[in-house]
C-alpha cells in the first residue's frame, strides 16, 4: 500500500478503502507519511470530496489516533454539546448547569479560543482559582455527584486532527466541509459521550457563511455521529451578530450567571433554553416541550445557578463570584461609543466584532498570547436596531488605554448605518437530524 496511490485515486474522484484510510492516518501520525503527501491528499479531498463511508472511516481513524475517553464510570446517559465557534458564545456555561439541575449528565471537555472566536476554558479561568486540569477520577466523581464538569481538552485526543489542522491552516484547505466535519467529530467521538447536540453557527462570525453550506456541514456531522452509534442532532444558529451582549471573558461569565438567574439577553436565553432542552430530551428526560418546562423551572428556582457554583467549587474556584458578580475584576479603562445621529444599524460584521475583542486583549493572536480577562465589548445595539443621537452603541473595555482608540476605529469598519432596518435576526435558523432538515 502506497500513499501515492491513495492520493492518485482521490485526485481522480475514486473511492478509497477503509484499509487505505487507516493506513494513511496511522502513517501520518507516526511520521512515515510526510506533510507534503498529506497536503496533496487534503487538496484532493477539497476538490473531490468524500462519500459518507469514507468520511466516517476517516473520522473514526482520526479519533483512534489518540486517547479515547471512557466515561463508563459515570452513571446515566452522557450528552455532549459542541459549537462550531462564534463571537459571544458562552452557551456551555449555562446549558451544562441547567442540564445537571434537571438530572442530566454533562462530562465536557472544552478548548481555548484562538483568533476571533472565544474559548470556554479561557472564560472559566477568569473565575479565580478554577482548575481546568483535574485528575481523571475527580472528573468522573464530579459528574456523578454534581451532574456537570467542564475541563480542558486532553492534548492526546485525536492526534491526527492536530497535525492535519495545522497543515490545513497553511494549505488553504480549512474551509472544506468534509474536513471540517471530520475534524470536529473526531474529537467528539474520542470524548466518550453517548449522544451529541451540535450548534452549527452561520453568518459573518462563523466558518459557514450561508445556511445552505451550514446545512451541508450539519448533515455530514450528524451522519458521522449516527454512523458511529451516537444519536446526533444539530441546530443552525445565527452568528451574523454577536451572541448576547457581552464579548470577552469575565464579562461573558457574568452574562452567563445573569442568564442562569433569568436575566439574560433574549437571543442568548433562547439559545440556552433550546440546547438544554435538546440535551435533556436526548438523555431520556422527556419531549422537547416537557424538557423546556424543566429548564425554565431550574432557572426560576435557582437550582441551575447552584449547579454552576457547585461545579466551580469542586474545581477549586471561588463560588462567591457566582453569587456576587461584583467581585470580578473590572477593566481599568473603558470607552462608550455614542451615536452622533439618528439611524438604523443595517449590518454588523461579527468577525470584525470578534477581532476587535482580540485587539482589546480578550483573545489570542497566537497560542502563546496572554489574555486580559477583563477586556472585551458590550454590544447594546445590534443589526436592525434604531439608534437615536446620544444612544450608546457599544462599550469597550481594556487594561491598556492605547488599545481603546485603535480597537474602536477597527470596530467601526464592521458597521453599516442607514435609514432602513436590517434583515430580521432569527436566533435559531434550522434543525437537522438523520431523517429531516427543518428550516425555520
């Protein structure tokens, strides 16, 4: 078996066998297949695609290239949620505790942010003392006793994906739907949960810019999950505007806490209720409608907030911050962007909004960059809003005053103002399962 022949077959649009895919992934991880040959294969896939069987085998082989997490020590059905990334997406911080409060089990491994999308782990680390790296048995015990634990993703999960993603990043093959699907799902399959809910983001702040492409990606990921024996569903969510109001680290944690108290922004609250209910329903807790009622009750009676506090305390964080968000450090400097005219916001470039938060210090330009947990932006007006002269559009936060002016100038390039309201901003755009696609 030769890598040359595998590349040649895929270049011609021919099928490659399960054995060839397994050979290729093992060889790439052990170094016997060089980067230049894998690069050629990735480009062939970019143009010729993969059928469902090939895609499932590729994903399974990538998952098997590193550690496979065994969650059998955790009682009950474990349901995972994964987002394809966005700006202001702090959903896991809310849905995990809600699901736990309703009797579900969430054993979650999350990643850090890179570029303009934030990472759940960075947000959690803005809570003083919170440890993302705890012993394996402690992780299992926490999920069994509390119902939820969120830790950092193991460096040994899906080793092939790490190498392949780095290669895709420099060979212009990042935006390949089958390669995105296999990258995401290889980590999900290796993470050990029984069932999976996917949040496929769509719009200017997402990988997928159109609903059509996002549906295609969702269908492939659902097919992979189902093919691997894990019931999988997906929702498409709107990332043409930042999610919620806050984009940053500790200000997003504060917004998540406010949401668990029933005081969250409308769009963020809608997403959290939908995903928590979907996770509970997959976990055997009732229909979506029944589970939504349970979710509302867990928010109203404070049990969801208490689960977040319990999780934080179990991972060495200070739960006092959960009950009193005034304890969080505040940015040394801030700037209020005030409208100088009456107008509508016709469009926001969400990627620009995310990159602005990086300029302020809330994200990383490279992996080694330090994060300012207090930096970020609050968006008080979004696409479609009518703003009067004197209204506050957004507020920027930073520890370095010099960053405020450059960040503001960059942020302004992402807005279009005019005399007409922008398009209606739906929050959830579609639902995808193995048997149907619903566009809302």
